[in-house]
C-alpha cells in the first residue's frame, strides 16, 4: 500500500492468471491454450507485415478485420467491435454497458475477472448460484438488474447453456444488456450470434485465443446491435485509439478466413476431449459435461489439491481453484494433444495405484 495510490487501488483484488511456468519439458494443461499452432496462413500474414511500414500507426478501426469477422457471421461491420484480446473487450463492456445503478448479475462460479472489473469500475453486482449440477438456470435471472453476463460454456466448469435457454432469458430481460461471453463456444456449444438481429440487448464476445490459436497475438471482438458497438467504440476511443497492431490485424484476418484449418483443429480437440473424459471415468473421476477445450473433473476419493500437487511432481500442470469450497475437489484440465492427455492419464494411474497400495 502506498500513500500515492488512488483510493480505488486499495480496494482492488486483481485477477490471478493461470501459471505460465518458465520450466521446459512440462505437460502444460492449465491455461486452456490450443495444443495446435495457428493456421500457416497466419504465419504468412505475419511475415508479410515485417517491413518499414511498422513505423506507421495501424488502422485505428481495424476495418479489414471487422469486415472479415462480419462476413464470417453474416453481420454488418457496424455490428463488430475489436479489441486487444477479449479481456480488454470485456473491460470496455463493463464500463460502457454494465455500469448502472442496479447491480449486474452473473453466476457465483464463473470467470473470475468479472468481480475484478466490478471492483475497478465501482459496479454493484449479485452472484446467482449455479444448480447442484453446476448449470445456469435462467429463471434465477428473472429479476431487476443493471445487466447480465455469463460465459457459455461456463468457466471453469465447461457446462454449456442451450440456445433455447439463452433466448428465454432474452425474452424475459429486455431492459438491460445480456452479455454472452463465448470464449469456448467453438468446441461444442451453440453460439448466440444467430440471435443478435432479433434482440438489440444481446452482446456476444469472442476471442481468437482459443479455437484459432492466437493467444499470443491478443485479438478479441464483440458482436451486437450497432448501438451497443457504438458505446464500446466511444469508450475505446477515450482510452486507446490503436488497440490492435498491424500483426494482430493481419493475423486475425488470416485466422478468420482459413475456415478449413479452424474446423480441422477444433474437431481434433473435441475428439481428444471425449477420449479423455472416457479414460478419466474409468479411473473413478466424475467429469462435468463440457463443451469447451477443457474439462472439470473430481475424483471419488482424492482431493483436487493433492492430485494437482502430485501431477506437478510429474511435470504435469493443471489448474486447481481453492475457492469457493464447492469447486475445491475439482481439477480444470486443458485438452492437449493426444500424447499430452495420455501422459496425464498415465500419471493419474500411477498416483491412484500408489494410494491404493
């Protein structure tokens, strides 16, 4: 604590990102990165940007990228907002669309950045408990609010909400914004983008970090009614007029346009996830139904913290959340390559056998 800090700094509890170990030869299954590299067309596009034009500012509107995204989803460019990763996009969402007198609503077990943004911007919020099956029940959100936000599929559980349920929520909540954070939607969920032109209060947020393998490039975007997009743009242009550099714009366009590569790699992740779920079930794990590139699993007799530590001893890193207590027994495991997931299963077999003997 410093006497020079603004008062708000003392009240902040910053987000803690997943560990990025500096060690080599790790099986890294803790931060939901795609196990496959970006499209070769992305690498070609990045190489083409290396030149003397780097002395010039990038396009502040990232028009090429907006056009590519709009074309992909059948929208107009004024329905697309782009930012430096979906975290920045979400930060603008909280400030531009969710900062009202009434508290906003989000699940009690969800993306832990949401309460961080509320603390940063002074936004009141109420958390809505998930069901016993860790699902979102939309009827619980039928109450006055300053906005609603949730990931679909949810994080860290991976449990999806159907498009029918999302539409029910939109029909019941017409006076405030509903934000659907679809960071993992490409791994098996139903996107709400198809509802945008029927519900002006709907905003859908995507990232290129997961299904398009661009976590290191930082590209995120939001899709919605032009009025919502204008609000985000006004905040962005009051904060940083050039959020995406030339590499991010060109790489994002190439990733968006290489649909064949995107489809191939996401299907590989889905297939590996299903095999991993089946293998873990044989080892006594309960695995929540996942539509993401990760799973949320607990063992019948072993604690999550203990398993995390023993896996780490074997150079395998998974994510464990100590709170709330309801999730403490669980491991969040990124779906890696087949070889990485097999290494995980082999290590768990060894750990569990040791405990039995």
